C-alpha cells in the first residue's frame, strides 16, 4: 500500500503558487486565507500563520467554496 508524499515542506515555499482570497483586508495583507491546488486536492493556510497548512480533497474544497459563495456558513 502506497502513501501520499508529505508535501508540508513544499507548501511552505512560495513557488507552489498560493493565491490570496479576493476578500482580503487592506493593510499589511496578513488577514486572509490563501489556497493552492495539489495533485488530487487543495491546501489552505492563513497568511499570518503560513506554517499551519490544511490539506483536503478537491470535492471537499469545492463544497466549502459553494457554501461560502452562498453565504451559508454559520
């Protein structure tokens, strides 16, 4: 049985292509969520704590985006 490679170290570097939320606040830019695509999934992190990375499946990420866009997150 193979296991997925640990990409935590790769996720800490900028070349992976983190994208900031379009709803980020002004100022120093550290009040937002960043996301990036991964093979078979996605990763999220908070700008002011980039070492804390959450990995998820593409399906779960799409479901989260649908809920956020519909403003149904309570």
